[in-house]
C-alpha cells in the first residue's frame, strides 16, 4: 500500500502525522509526504520520503508581539489555506498521477490532497491536528471548495461530505472535545503519540534528574508563536524569587543570553523534547498549542494557559471547562497573575486529579497500529 501524507509547513502540522506514517512504514507500507520545500527538508531529516509542493512564501518575520484578536479558524482556512490549495492543486494532481498513492492522508488545514483524491477517485483520511470546532464551522468553506470541485469537473458537494468522507482521526481524549460540537460518523479517537525527538538518542541535560526537590514548572510558547521576548521575560520574572524549578524553552527565535543572568533554579533552553522532560514536571505553562496540550494531557499534567492565536483560545477554554488549567487572557499577562495562577494549580489537588483522568483516558485509546488497520481497510474497500 502506498500512502501519501499532505500537510502545511508548520511543525504543529507535520509532527502529529509522523507517528502514523512511521506505523505504516513499520507495517511494510510505502509512505511519502507532500508539503513545502522547508517542511520537506525537516521531514527528510527523519528519514521520510518527501516531494516538495508549493512555495515557502509564508515564511516571514512575525511581529515580536501579537496583541491583535486572533482571526477565527474558518476565516484563516478560507483566506489562506484554500487559496494555497488552489495554487498547489495542479502539482498535487501531477504528483498523485506519477507516484500513484492508494490512499491520501492529510491534516485538516491542507485541502489540495483531499481535492486531488476526490478527482482521482482515491480514498482519503484526515487527522485533526488542532482543536475540533464542529461540523458547522466548515460552512464558510462550502462555496470556495465547491468552486474548486467545479474546476476539477466534480459535482457540487453542498453538505461538504468530502471533508470526512472516509475517516477523521482525532488524537485527543474523547472528553476533551466539547460535547456540544458534533462529530461525523467516520470519526475515530486515537492516542496522541509525541513525535518531538529530532535526533536518535536524544537526551535531557545532565541537570534534569536532580530537579525534583522543588516543584518543577515547564514553560513554552511553542514553535510558531515564540517571538514575544517580553512575554518570556514576564514568565521569568514571575518565578525568579519562588521556591520552584523553572524550565523555559524559547525556540530558535530568541537567544538565552538576551534575558540576562538567571538564578540557579531557572533554566533557559532553546528546545527540549516534551515527551522526555514532562515526566519530570509538575505544571506546564503554555500558549495552548495543540501539541503541547495533547502531550500534557497524556502525562496528566495541569496547566496555566496563555493563549495567543490559532486554536489556542479554544484549547484554553476547554482546559478551563474541564478543570485542567487556569487561563491568563491577553490583558492579564503580568508576572503576578501568572505566579498566582501557578500557585492556585499547586494548592488545589483537584486540577491534578482532573489531568490524571485525561491521562488515563488517553492511555486507553488505540495507538497508531490501529490506524494502519483502518487505512488498510479503506483501501481494501475501495478496491473491492
């Protein structure tokens, strides 16, 4: 079986797909990724076959601070992801005709792979890499998607059945999804498996095993929204004089030295695999990116969430609704507010118990090996 994965360039888009791709390879199937040249280079470092499609014109300096209200996902999908799909569609069709996949698997913001599959009569699946927003959220996509279908000679799809026609995979514990948001009948909940070690034999710094004498707080703004130097400084200021161990990962957009000297209980790193460091932690302070939230849920860690954009506000609200986190809105991003939120999470053991319930629910879900069987069945049914 030949399976083509399609995704946007961001690490939050391709990393969640990688465990499913690995499982297919381990089962003897051939896998390739179609994405932008930059993402292809990153995926190639992990040994995946890649085919560059599109351009990396989106890669540009983001503002150091982003205080504007985040645009709704539907608007971003209509105004950014769908025009990108229209540009990439000819190349995607040519790749499919040359590579001849039996199945296309996409993440939910990549539409060219789905449209190519519909045009070529191939089964396709979608992996939800960010917050689930319900079926009604897609209504804004109806007209532009049907316009692209018409260009391909396909009939109109007024109900947008194409989006989840064959399978929707959600790597979240089921109760994390808002019960008010409906799911398609093709939905499958699967266990989140972090794909965050970039080198074989990745290890944590030597100081990590000795940090458990104090409560350990891990703080991150993820891989795409980590340019806000002032917010990182606020996080550092919040715990400079506290009896905790603070680990802050800042990404490649900051320099540790730019924050000045730190007390011994504060550690600034460019990057640490969360799957390795989280077992040593007691609390996660995060922007609310889906990757960090899923990993924290899988390890039963309570959170303080400081949402910035994308699906982070939705994740923050759900974490708060489930008693997993305190949320710090933009107008309250002060060291005092963050410190008090962390203190509350430590004082009230209910937050940890709630997080541990999410951990247990996550562990009970089927892993990537389940999706191998699911993908095989989709192809077999299609051939039959």
